[in-house]
C-alpha cells in the first residue's frame, strides 16, 4: 500500500525542548510539504522540498527546520524558537511541485506546555 | 497579494439536500484549483480543475471552474451524514508552485 505516514499521532513536549516530527512516503513523489493547521486559520505552509537535498521556506518558517536527505523522508523539527508550537501538523507530497494534487498524511497533533 | 476565499464558512443542512460551496480567488498566473475534504484528520483530494478541465464529477459530487468569474463551485447532491466535513479549496498559482489555501467551509449534514 502506497501512502504517507506521520508519527507520532500525538506528541507532548515541555516548552524549551526541540521536537522532531516524522514524515515518510512510499509514493515515489519528488515534492514534499509541511503545513500547520490552526482553528480559523486554514493551512499554512512551513517548508517545502521539490527534490532531495533541496528545500525552501514557506510562509511561516521561523522556528522550524527541515532536512531532505532521502526522497522518502522529510522530517520537521520544531525548535524552542517557535513561539506558538501547539498545533496540528500535516505533511503532504506530490509527484512534483507544480500543478499536481498533494496527498496528505494523517497528521501529528503537537501540544507544548 | 494572492488570496482564496471560500463561502459560506459554515453550513447546516438535512440529509437529502443539495449544497453548493463557493471558492473565489485572486492570484497571479493561475495554474489549477483543487478541492479537498477534511474529516477529522488529513485532507483527502477530491478534484483538480485547470484551464483544460473545467468540470469534474464523481458520484454525487461535482465541481465547475469559472475562469471568467475567477471562482469555482462544489456541488453535493442528495447529501448524507457522511458528507459532514470541512471542504477546502486551494489554488496553485505563480512561479513558486505553492498552493494558496482558503479557510474552508464546514458542512454539517443532519439526519
């Protein structure tokens, strides 16, 4: 079965700690994306990667970092510099960047206290 | 600034009703418009509309792109409780290849 997996489903952290969210896909997609979803604000793009070893900042990249060392994997680190990290995080992928539909993983709900 | 606006923000109907959801956009260099359904977790892809494919249909769901009016509608006929979800609209525009998302329409279908 092809798809996108994110782990864990729920994550709890103390303020001041960095945390890494996992995203893996076996769809052989070149492009991958990280979004944040907050109530009433829709989906906001954090980072995206069009190809391995390359990534670009989205609209709200401050306080986040990513890597794309393998085609299948695009982990997101939420650093202590992110002011309001509590949110629902969605990873997506598409065949390539451009006019292709994006497919989403199940999401990770991060709570920082 | 590129933007996508969906209306209404929320809607409550009874099973069997027909609903029409709206998505309007103001973007540079329009490439495509996408509709997604989001229940509790991940958005699932419904349709993609482009200049060469302005109408799509799947079962009780259909969508039309009006490039002149810079908008799209998503129709759901004979609604069922399982249609209850947030429906998201996104537009692919410009050279940076990012999707610009609307806030969504929350649809509740009551039995």
